[in-house]
């Protein structure tokens, strides 16, 4: 494998991790909460699409629409049925809600296994065209689509948060939920928007990444951890911060096993996590809360 192919693989993995981290970022900024069910949402986006295409012979675009809608619906259920009631009963405590969301993570995985089976299914390409050759490197259509979506998603959300009323409300609620309630801002509506957007983003991300290595009902947990770590590394100082965290993890994921072999990337990711948790827990880009 040439160096250019390695860098391309690292970029692809980095974009995937960054998009998952962006879904985390939306809920953290809009609701002040770590939603560990992001990984399962992404898994549903990829697995449901593959199942409907392969076993129900559904058109890939129709299957993708069903899968992405399912991911968004799961995000809504997570907020309305799990997080919000648990936080209300616990007086706004974060730990009970985190435990509840961890249970949701495993519940979605088990439900997906029951509905779609426990085998790994090949991902489905939403766009098909000839691979692009760059020297000795061949770029697959799924890679180009994922890279393009990454640019569109980050740029679009950056403009939306900065330029629209709803985006500014998201930041205001994230800065201080208590102050937002005192000012009469629609906190619950903003939180729900954050969860819906994160579910849509995660569902599309899982769908677009699945062609690289397939997807199974057990993919949700590893994807949830990867996205969380990418957000921790990147920080929350900017909409683009999760992408930087994802790209760093993508480089570790690809280059560490290339030079050291085996499952060394697991140790590489663990070292990165320990370093950031110990030395820079706020990530590369620190968020400044407006007074």
C-alpha cells in the first residue's frame, strides 16, 4: 500500500470519526449532555439500509430514507422518553441520565440484532460511478461521497449555528440552560432539535461509511466510543473542532498498525485518550462561554 493510499484511508477514517463527533457536539452544545447512543444511531443508518436492500429488495434511496428516519426517531425517543424524564426525576442530575443512555445504547444494539440479524452486512452505495485514479491510488465512490458530505455537513452546520436564530438559540441554551429558562427561551424545543439533528447526522454517517467495512448490530458500541474520543480530542471550541479530533484519530487508526502491525491501533488510541484526559481534558479547542 502506497503512502498516498494510506493518507487517503486516514482521511476517510478521520472524516467518519469527525462526523460522529459532530453529532456528539450538537447534543452537548444544545443540551449539555453526552449522548452515547450516537454510535447505535449510525449503526441503524447503515444496517437498516443494507437489510432493506438485500432482503426486502428495496431501492437504495428508499431504504436510506427509512433508515435515516429511524435513526432520527430513535434520537427523539432517547430525549423524550429517556433523558428528559430521568433528568426531571433526578433534579437535573447528569449521572442517572448517562446510565440510562448507556442502557439505550445496548437496547438499540439488541433490537437491531433481533430485527436485522447478527451477521455483518455489506454497506450500500447511494451513488455509483467509476472510481477515480490519482497516480497509483484508486479512490472509491463511497470515499468521495463521504469526504464531500463531511465538508457539506461541517460547513452547513457552522453557518447554521452562526447565522440563524435557531442556531444562536442552540448556543445560548448550551452556554447556560438555567439562564436560558429564566429568559424564557424554548429550552425543550432547542434540546429536541439538537437530538433530531444528531440522529439525522449519525444515521447518514453510518450509511455512508458502511461500504468501507460492512456493518453489524455490534458496530454501535465501537462507533460510539470512537466518536466520543474524537470529540474529546477536538474539544468544543468550534464546530470544526470535532473534525480535527477525528482526523487525528484517523491517522492513529491507519498509521499505527501499518508500522507496528496487529492490533496496535487499539493501544495507540488508548494512549491518545490517556494523554488528552490527563493533560488536555478540554481538547484542542476550548469553548469560551459568553458572560
